[in-house]
């Protein structure tokens, strides 16, 4: 990602910015905000990284449902 390669393909462009823990801008459940740029166009990609299993065959766990 940091090598400026097109991690999400040529249509979205290269990753120009990486923001961590961004609840202050409305991304309460997300851990990363990636800003991809291709020319003048910007695309935001939010990523949620969890260390435990939150989705199983039975559905989302109680903590995930509460957070949402």
C-alpha cells in the first residue's frame, strides 16, 4: 500500500492518505480510513480491523450489534 502501487486497481488510483481511529469524522466502527486518489478524483475506503470473530453462521455477536 505504501509503495504507491494500485492496491485496489487502476480505477481508484493510489493510496494518498491513511488515517487511523477516525471516530471524530463519523467513522465510529472503522479503524482505518484510506483516501485513494486518481487525478482530481478522491475515493474513501473505510476498513474495520478486529482481533476477535464477530460474524459466525449464527450472525453477528452481541458486541457488534450493540456497537452498530
